[in-house]
C-alpha cells in the first residue's frame, strides 16, 4: 500500500506521498484527524478510520474529478453521517434534562454558514451537520442554546438564566 512518508534529516522534515495520495486534516468532534485520499483499482469506495487517520479509497474513475471539490464532498458526507448520531444524542440528552423538546428538528446546511437556528413560532430547531467539527460539549451547548429559544425568543435575562441553570459554565462555549 502506498502511504505518506515523513522523514527528518538534519532537523529538516521531508514529506513525500505517492502521486495518487492526497492528505490533509479535518476536525471531527473537536479532534484533528489526518485525512488520506487514495485512488486505486477498486470497484467500490471504502473508508477506514484508524488511530485518528481517516483513509478514503476511491476507484480510479474518480481521478478525473477535481480533487479539492471531491474532498469537500467527501468531508460533507462524513459530517452528515456523524451528525445523524451526534445531534440525535445531544437532542435526546437535552430533552431529558429540560423535560421538553421541539416539535421537530432537522439536520441541514445553511447557505450562510450558520450552525443552528430555532424557529420559535414553529417550535422547530435546525442544526447544520458541520456542528460535528466541534467537541461534544460544544455541541451540547449549541443544542441547549436552541432549546432555550423555544422558551425565550431573544437573549433575554430569562434566557441566560436558563442557560446558566442547565449549563453553569456555558460562557466557555459562547464563542465556538
């Protein structure tokens, strides 16, 4: 298997990769992971996650696509899959904590890059799958924040008191 090679000689690092290997890093649940993309003579795509390395193997037919565009699509799909579980977990945890829930919640990307939104009149919460870039505690803060908007439309004194009641250290996560 072709792999990325890193060598240090006289204090100078050299990184070499086979022509069919593209590497980078992505954040998943607040942890930076190395991302490796390989093109190989295979019929189906595979993804492996071992020791903070995300390895994606694609059939050679995808070589014609622009690699950066392909990477964006792959990372978005990865975030979508992880978000299904992580957002559901955080929503259920918050529902049990507060004793109420929105009428509905949706996972979808916002065109403006926003991470979450509460539609108070509809009692609906929308959360971007890109939330999985953050650690679980930050995700819980964001979900709690939106739940509080179900009771308080604005960031009123009551809103912040509710945040403090259920997450006393909420200020740590305000500037995610």
